[in-house]
C-alpha cells in the first residue's frame, strides 16, 4: 500500500508541476520552452531547431552528452552517475509495476497529453 501511495504522490506532483507551469504568465508569454528528452536522445532535428529558435542561437549537437567541465566530487549533491552518457531506460516500467499502477501512470500521462497536446 505504501508503494502505491508513493506512486500516487509522484504522479500528482508531476501533474501539478506541469499544470502550474502551463498556467503561468511566463509560459503564456513564451518565456518557457519545454524540451522533449526522448527527442534529444534520438537526435530529432525539429527538437534542436525549436530549442535554437527559443534560445536565439545555434547549438552544436556534438556537445550533447559531452561535459566541458568536471564535477566536484566532494559536493554533497555529487552523483557517481554524473558525466555518463545519457541513455534510454534499460527496462520497461511495466515490468516492475502492478497493473493498477500501470493504469494510473498511463491515465496521468494521457491526461497531460489531453491538456497540453505534447504528442
């Protein structure tokens, strides 16, 4: 039961975050740009062009996934995963969730898509 409550809390936080973001004056005035993680990973040119238009300058796609600086390993927020290549998940979330939890996740993201038309 605790696990299901945590899933619900996480999904509520995600939904509320995007709701507040899309309802903000900053977003409505074009001051916020949302980048789709999966499109960056796949090298989608439209995603890069959209980001370049928002930023107002051209990006070097080779720089994505490469770090121009090091990390302070003594920093309390340091993670041993910093600096590794960004990759797609190795597992499917359906493998570790109950059918009830899967439906909840799918419903939340269907709701987000219905509101924001992301895909």
